[in-house]
C-alpha cells in the first residue's frame, strides 16, 4: 500500500492530477461527445453511405458490410485526431509565459514529469473515447465483443503514438496558426488517405506506397485486421513496431524540447 | 528565530548568456555578479528594464540554467538540486501563471498538489492564506472576476502554499494602482516580520526603500552598487535635489544658465535635476542667474538619484 501511495505521489502523477482536476469541469460534455460521435458516424455511414456501397458486393471489402469495414478505421482515425488536438493546442498554451507548465515548473516538478503527467492524461482520455466508441459499436452489432478489448488497446497505442510527437513539436510552437496549418495539411490528409474510409488497394500504386508509409495507415490496418479477424502475425508485428517507434522517438524528442522550452 | 548569519543565496561570478553555448552572437543578460542573501533579509535587485533582474531571478528559481559561475541556494547547487531547492521556494513571477479556468481557492489547492502536499493540509492552508492576502470573500469566485491587485495577491498566496523559506518576487507591483501597491507592501512587510526571506526585483525606488533591508543596483548585467538604501543614498548622492521644469522653448537656454550652480546636474526629458547639499540656497542662486523655471521643487535625495548617478539614466526610461 505504501509503495503504491509513493508511486502515485510521483511528480508525473501530480501533473496528471492537475489535468484531471480541470477535467472535472468538462467531463460530462466530453462523454456526450464520445458517445455522440460514433452514433453520428454509424448512422450516416452505416445507414446512409453504407446502404449505397453494399448494394453491390465489392471484392475489397472481403464480404463484410461497409459499416463493419470502416468502423475500426473511424475509431483509429478519430483517436489520432483527438490525440493531435489535445497534445498540440493545450501544450502550446501551457508552455506560454502565463501557461500552466510554467506554474508547474516553478515547483519541484521537472519538465519530464510535466510531460509524462500530461501524456498520462491523454492516454486516459483516449481510453475513455475508445471504450465508449467500442461500446456503442457493439450495441449496433458491428464489433465482435471478444475483439473489443483488443481494439481499445490498439486505439490507445495509436493515441500515444501521435500524442508524443505532437507534444514534442507543439511545445516549441508559439502561434496557434502553426497548429492549424499542421492540422489542415498533415492531420486531415492522414485522416482521409490512410485507409480510413476505403481500402488503400483502390488507390493508384504510387499512392499506395505513400499510404503504407504513413503512420495512421499502420494503426488503421492493425485495428481493422484485428476487428475483422484477418490479422497476420507478421502484419501485427510490423504495425506495432512502427507505432512503438513513434512512441519512443516522440518521447525522446519531447523530453528534450520540453526541457529546452521550460528551462531557458 | 532567525539566524541572520546564515547565507541562503550565494551567487559568485554568476553569468547568463542566451543563445547556443559558444555562440558569439549570444546575448549576455547577467555578466558575472556576486551577492549573498541572508536568512530573514529583504533583499532588492534594482534596475531598469533589461538590466538582468529577471534573468537573475529565473536562475535563482532554478528554471534557467546558469551559464557560468556558481549559484548555491539553501546550501544546494542550483544546477543539480533544482527540484529540492524549488520545494522550499515561493515564486511570484512577473507574468502570473494563475489558472483562469479554476476558482481562487482551487488555484491554491492544485498548486499545492505540485508540492505533494496532502489535501487536508492544503484545505487548511489555503483558507489561512486567503485570509492573509484578504481574498477570503473571493475564495469561490472565478479568477476572471479579480482585479489586478487581487490577482497579484493570489499569486503571493499561492507562492506561500508550501511555507517557503525564500519568496522570490519579480516586480511584484508593476502595473498596479497606488492603493493596491500599498496593500501589497503591507502584506509583504508582514511576511518579512514573520521571518520569511524576501528577494525582490523592482524598478520602483519607493518600493525598494519601503521593503528592502539591502539591495544591489544592476545595470547592463552587472552589479554597480550594493548596500542599504540609506547607505547608497549617502554614498552616491548629495543631501538634496532641486527639480526644475521649464517652458518648452526656453529649456536649452535656461539649462545652460544653470551650469556650474550645483555639484551635479542631470538633464531628464521633462526636468532638470540639480544635486546639492542645500536645495534652497541653490534655488536662490538659480534665481540670481535670471533663470525662471515653471516649477521648482526641493526634495531629499532618493534611490532614483542613486540610480541616475550610477547609470546616467532614469529607471523608468
């Protein structure tokens, strides 16, 4: 018990405590969004677009309904988008001269503890979003309950894989316009062209190569193959390896950029 | 209760250069300064904007690595024991880092958590500190409803949550109206009475005179004088100052006529200052020269005059 208490009083947990304390004000709204978001997608893409797509059998869908096919994609791409948004704007704001990181840095917390604490918060938020999304999907019968926990784990891995590099970069940024530009020119294209809405095999071959190289495709493909039961050990290893490298590299850079920004 | 012989902050050859190490274009903000702050003392760093005050403060707060020299705080090295030192410091930064999405009390609680203090202790301390800073009535209000002076007092309350041994105040009253400043000074004076060591930067002379037992004057990254306010005034100024204002067209002629009438003369954009041992006599001499100022004022010399003598510039330039 004592060891546990000590662990939870570690600096990073104090920073996590700060973000959770603030979250008390917005958690209700965030849960509504976490449930509403998949509901909207399931209705629009399942009942709307899906009906149109499913009228003819497509070899690319391997016999699955369009809804079953895109559901993991939307989950993973959505988690990626949220991770980017939560780890960019708030990080930039927090690192400004009047930001919360500055307050924390004047206490015994070190930049690394601040980073890890905030990262834990994004991880919890991603877990919340993924769990609710998967629950709504199970209700619609589009996710196999046996595979649901795996899908949540994959979503959390993707969130961390994007949050870490996003934070490493955002802490060096001083203008919101830079974050908007990154969102428009990097995050949105990733969202659209990483196999979220359609199998990338439908793209011209050169574009397929581009898609294979993008980090989000690895997350989407991992989530989809696991959800549809078509995963291969080799594919799973490559995908998890790619995402893990993003986590490690992101944290490596973030530890440095945080220190450089907060200890001028 | 306080042992005035204990040196809490010991800076030797302290230097801060911004820019990459070895970069010739780096900017030297603090250029090899030495000073000691003892327990229970209120120590001031006086200087114009850009003199290196805030850089010095940030190094002492252990959020800015020392480029050269040594800086020991509470017996620890600032470079290697930052966390341990910060645990015993209270910091009131120039840009307050109050969380505007939280209430006044929540700001204290959550800041206290950064120090690993239990909620029970924090609840008790925050009530006491809100009372100390006269913010009890605002405890559950949003920070957005606070005036500038209240915000600064909240920052001070927050800085005291860990019962620090040293409180660092970076220009604590800049931007506040006179009433708010006086209330703040009164609270800081109380802290000093309670034995807390204060280190403050300011570019207000009256603040330094009111609060500081001892101070250093900084200019262009260097310490140019050190002593108690009274010592500095005695050492660097004559007893009195005659301040003269002229009509815009006559300034130059009148100024020329005054030359030689006082031991030292400073021309400021809006007035002429004549340092003298007897202001009334000098004023008579001025009149005998046919000089007709719009206004003439004789006053005692102050730290402002010390600063002018030492740097040739007014503090608020």
